C-alpha cells in the first residue's frame, strides 16, 4: 500500500493544528493526500474536521493560532502558521446545487463528506500518523493505476458543479497524461458540456490556465477537442495540433511550460478573435496585453534574418512578442534547420540588452522645438533613424540630424 511522505507528516504547521484539535478530530484530505501517495509535489495542505466552523475557531483561538474566515459560508477556515496557510474545512454534505455553487449542511460522518467530493482519489483522508481512510472504497485502488473516477454517478457529480469537467481533464493532464480515460467520465463530460456556460469566466480561465500549465497537456486537450468540449469554451483556440507541436519543441529545447504561449499555439494569429477571447475570459490587463500584442503584431520576421534587421524588429515589436512568434514558428517548422533559425531569433530577443533612445522631449525643447504634435513627429523620425543606424547614432549625431528635419 502506498504511504504518505515523511515531509508531509512532519510538517510543523500541520502538527501544530493536530495538537490544537481533539484527538481524532482532524485529518489530512484531498490534494495533499493524493499527491503524497502519487509521489507528486504537495503545494497546499488541506485538512478536514467534524467540528463546525465555530468549533474550529475556538480550537485555533485556544492554541493561539492566527486564522481568517476565508470560506466560512462553506465551512472553511484558513489557519496561518509562520506565514503558511492551512485550510481547515468542516465535514459537510450538499443540500442543494445549481451547477455552480452548493448549499451545504454540516455532518459528523466522514463517509458523507467523501460522497460530496469529485473523484475517488480526492476523497482520501489520513490522520497525523499517516493512517489512510478510503470511505468510497475505490480511492486507494485508483491511486495505484492513476485512475480519475467520479464518485458515484459521474453525471450527478458534474451537475453539482460543471467546473468538474475541466478539473477532470486538468487532473488527467497533470497526473495521468498517458493513462486511459474512464469511458463513463468522458460520456458524462460530453453530455454536461452545455453547463460550462453557466460558470463564471474567472473560474473557467483559472482552470484552463492550470490545465495548460501541465507538463504534457496535449493528449488531454486533444480529447477535449474530440468530445466537443474545447470548442464550447475556446472556439478561437481549438487547434490541438498546434499545442502538440509546441510541447514537442518544449521538450526538445528545454522550454518551460507557458500557458499563454500554449494558448497562442492553439489560436489563429488574428487580432479580433484574440480580443474577443481575452474579453470573454475576463483576463487580466497583463495577460490580455501579451496575447493581443502577439495576435496584432505586423513586424516582418524571418528565420536567419540579418542581425541588424532582427534587432530592429525586436525593438519595434518588443522582446516578448518576437520570442512568442519565433517559438511558435519554430514549433511548426518541418525543416529542423529552419526551426533552429527561428529558435536563434527567439534566443536573440531573450538575451539582447535593449539600448535606450538617447533623446527626449527636453532635448528637442532645448534646441528650440515647441512641444506638441510636431515635436512628437520629429522624435519618432529621429528614433527611426537611430534604429536604422543599428542603435549606434549618438546624441550629437541625432541632434545634428534634427537640423535637417526643418
């Protein structure tokens, strides 16, 4: 039988919580147990307790442990120990669901709590000594085969929260990229896909980003395409083949997974569709700026272009845009030599120390140019001259050129 890693069982904060609660009233649960048994990194430590939130707060107060009522409406209190958060959630059962959120009631029954969770391997519990509890009777078996199986009827679990469709594919991408997909789970995901439109854009985009951050997401994404799920969510970005090509390049060139570049690989480089996608997903300004800059850039790029022209293109388009475009072209190139040249352009953009334009409006004003549109045009003309010089024209030469602009 698999065992939890010593690092989890010896975690200082978790043990302080076990000390604060009555004996047997606290267990590890969810991702920390799943990942610990799978030998995967543990990011967060979550715990479950039969105590209701008021009891949890009382126990934390008595032990002098800081806490925040982060999800008290759903029974979750976040304890904070040495800056590290630990979510402690009261055992609960769903009273009513609408596909997005649930009305819960508290319970003392660990099995009832397990039944409201999504997958069998996410419904495993462990006490502080590492003794495992498997209320569904299938979780430990599924851990051994990395099988993601919905608890009970898959369609019922999905109807409780349609985000579970995306969670299913995310977990497969992260933890079982080559494993067989459960046929009942796939059928339920396919049948439940219209419910995805009920979800908030923020929840959907968060799950998609996490899925696209997996080391090998291509197979899961391709199956999402086959099941009609990808097009339901991302009609502008449903090119699973593009993602497959990019992940092969990542493996070959030791490029770290980048969910934004991967989304680009699945999309057409067209400004309007990308603008619609970023708006619909309610992406952050930073996310939207990068994706839209890539989609709208018209700078001429070519593999093996002369360095002066390459540097001018990088300066004009921006380092990130050139890196993104070059890597995607490298991924799609059939000729290894062409692919290598695109990668060389990407590396040049990544490593080049971009110089600073030596003139400013203050310099032109000192030379007698009045502020306004005319000054802006002259600055742009001088900057273009500086770029064409290979960034070698210094301030005196540019000021001399200013006199020729009239």
